[in-house]
C-alpha cells in the first residue's frame, strides 16, 4: 500500500469512528426560555424538573429572572436537563425563609396550581429546548 494513501485514509477513518461513537443521545439537553401564565412572563419563580426516575439523577432547577427567563441546571456547573420524563413544579424561592416574593395574583395562582405537592405538569425531555415557552396556564 502506498504510504501517502494510508496517511489519507487513517485520519478519515478516525473521524468516522468519532462521529459514530459520539452520535448517540447527549448526556444533557439544553433547556432555556421564558415561563408564562396566560402569555404573561412570570418573574422570580423557582422551577424544578423532578425526574420520574429520581434514583438515576438529580432534578434540574432554575429561578426565572425579572423577565421570566430561565435556564435549567443541575447544580452550579451543569447546564441542562438529562433525557427523561419529568414533573415540573414551581415555588417562591424565598418562601423557605418565610418571605414572599410577590402578591401578584398570577404569581400566587401558578405557585398554588404547580406547587411541589399539586403539580400534574409532565414533560418528556428528548431534545434541546432553546427559547422554550414554559406555559403555566
């Protein structure tokens, strides 16, 4: 075999092997966007994606900003959500300290309806969700 021909084929084969090995489901899907109620952004909500298979991985969390925007994370460094089925619930992030972020009716309604003990909102995460609208209607 011509040595220059082998030098061309081997890098191509290595690239193909990396693609085949790396073409499976990702460890995490990016999930970010805006949380709304009746089309209106809801600021300062703690959003939790609680996995149905809690023994396999921890939940993903976020707190929406003043414009209702959020980005799901696991811990401080891992951006995203592992593939799987989740129950989505929301809370007032300062309620644990006995405080209240807002008395706005929409805010209180979504916290009551989608709180940890009541939420029936299920999501299957099997793709990246960038710019996603999380509707709490």
